C-alpha cells in the first residue's frame, strides 16, 4: 500500500472514530458519506507525505484490516440474515447495475422482481418499476440536529490536518441532509415492500449503500456487481453488501488482500458483458460509409480517459499516424463528454485527416469495437470488453496519478508507459504474424482468469436463488 492510501485509510478510521456518534435511526452517518470526495487537492498533497500520520491519533490501518475494521461498525447494526423467504421479491437498483434488457428478459421473472429507478414508468424491460421518489419524506429536525452537532465537533478540530480543512468540513456538512433523506427513503421503502434480496451496481453511491446497510438491518442479503475495473481502491472498499460479484481471479485476490472473506466473493463476471456473446452487429461496409473511412486501411479505436498526460497522448497519436496504413476513431471518456473536456481531441481531428472524434452519446460501444481492427486504450474497462470481443488491445498508461496500477500487467508488452514503445508494439502486431500469435497466447492466458463467459446473468439469478433456499 503506497503512502497516500496508507494515510487515506488511517484518516478514514480516525474520521469514523471521531464522528460515529452522529446517527440517524442508529446508523452512523459517517458510513454513508463517500469519504474520498471530502478530500481536496490541498489535503491530498499533504496525504502523499509520509509524515502525515504523525498528525493523527489513530494507529495505521493496514491493508488486510480495511474490511475487518468497517465490519466492526456494520456488525453493530446488522441482524441475522433471513434463511428463507417465500414471498419476498428481488430488488434491483437500476443505478449503475447496467444489467441489459436481454438479462432481464431471460432470467428475471416479472412476478418476482422489482426495479428501483428514478423513472415514473410502471415497468422497465417488462419488469415492475418503483420510483425512489415515491418514498421520500422530510426530516428537517433530524437534519438540523445532526448538522449542528457535526459543526460543533468540527470547531474542536481547527488544527487537525483534515477535520480543520474547510473543503472537508463543508462537503460532509452539505451531505448530511442528503444522507438522512436517503436513509429515511430506504427505510420507508422496506416498510412498504417485501424484499428478499437486493442487487446494486456499486456501493460508491449513497442510495446503493443505504439499500445495502438498511437491508442488512432487516436480514436481507445483498449483492454488489463490479461496476468497472479495480482502479481507485477508494471506490470499491469497504464492502457493504453480503457478497461482491467479481470479473475474475485478479479481483478475488484483490478483495481477499483487503480482508474480505473468500465466502463473500462470488465469481459472477458481469451481465452487461453477456451481450458481447449474443448481439449481432451491423454490416462493416455500412459502418465505414457512416464514418467516411477508407475500408482498405487499418482502423484503430482510441479510448481516452481523465487525468491523462496529453503530451504523451498526442505523441502516441502522431506516431501511429506516421504509418499511412492507419486511421483512428477517438472516443472520449463519458466524464470528458459530460464535462465538455474533449476539445483537445477535436483539435487533433482538425490537424489529421485520418482522425474522427466520436462525440455521439449513442450507446454503441460494442458496435464500434466489433468493426475496428484494434483498440488503443487508457486503463479502462473497455480493454476487457475489447478482449472479450476478440480484438487486439494496446494499452497506454499515461495517467497522472499518485499510485501505480497493475490491473493489466498480465498483458506484458501490450501495456506501455512510453508512447514510442507502444507505437512499436502496434506496428509490429500488424506486420508480423508471429506477433499476432504472441498476443493470442497472452489474451488466452488473461481470459483464463476471467469469469465473463456469456452466462453471468444465469450465475446472478442462481446466486439469488441460493440466497433464498
């Protein structure tokens, strides 16, 4: 564990120890806040210093103790899990689960399933839908009391490196009303609906976390699907659900190293990838006509991401296009699209005739991948999707980050930090059958550790049925 993460978990522990008495219906408010979002750049820089822990009272929280520490608090409010429920329904939180229509239609019985959403529609994909807004209520007095108590407590820590940080304080104080509202809403929902199991797509968001925690207070088992590759540790730990569903062996080891028992890790893969094995694609000629591309050239899809070293990125693009046999589609990351941070790619499009920037919000990633000749990507879930779609992947690790990531290290030379070296790997692959064979062996080895096989939807429903035996 690097210096920043060591300091992060120790600070998180100190925050819980100091503020845990701020409760709503016996639940410590601190368990609901997304802690890493309370840390601004100023505090983050301080936390990258080894001396930071000297300012804390809490002992260092070692990696293997992360989950056990939070279990200590969660166990205080849980009740024993229900052994059998005949009438309860499966509750699926639509936010972040990304379960496709195919999976719902094939594996989930509409009479036994409810989709929780923000929609007013009565049904989604033929499954009954419940609007979360239906269960909201005001909790003005509770909110005022908790905010006042938290404000008074912060006054005692003006010299604390984090608790005295204005951004840290205001982020937490501003969240308290939403935390109380969310918890209250979820309690009301469980009072009205008979639920036997819960499926969420992440517990990074407040609503999914509340569903998992309040559900555990009712003895309801829950499953958290893996919403993306394990990059930011803070987005995946601690675990609040009964089990987590994971993509492969890498994730199984990763969670175990952080103190989550093996029996709470389920080898599901993810239903969103099942479409890769079933969906038909449009004709390739139609695809090239749509983008006005030369069908005789090698087409590469370039996947971007936030916090990239753009100098390295531009060097990579220039290097690739020095070979006239290549043409490129650049697909900006959804975050860049949402924040309108993709102007740098449009400038490249103006500069190079062989570049098209894909700015459509149409969800057709698999369509794009299926028709290109290769994928050049930052550290992203798209790498896994491209591998499953049997496309060669070339990964650039140009992240400006306070840590290193080893998620794709098994791919050997096909992941690089140097744009010139990655360009060589790309060129070698397309001119040498030997390099294609080397990549195929690496790909097969990588997939041997993956649980994504087109049957994740079935594995999910089988796990739910096992829950309710």
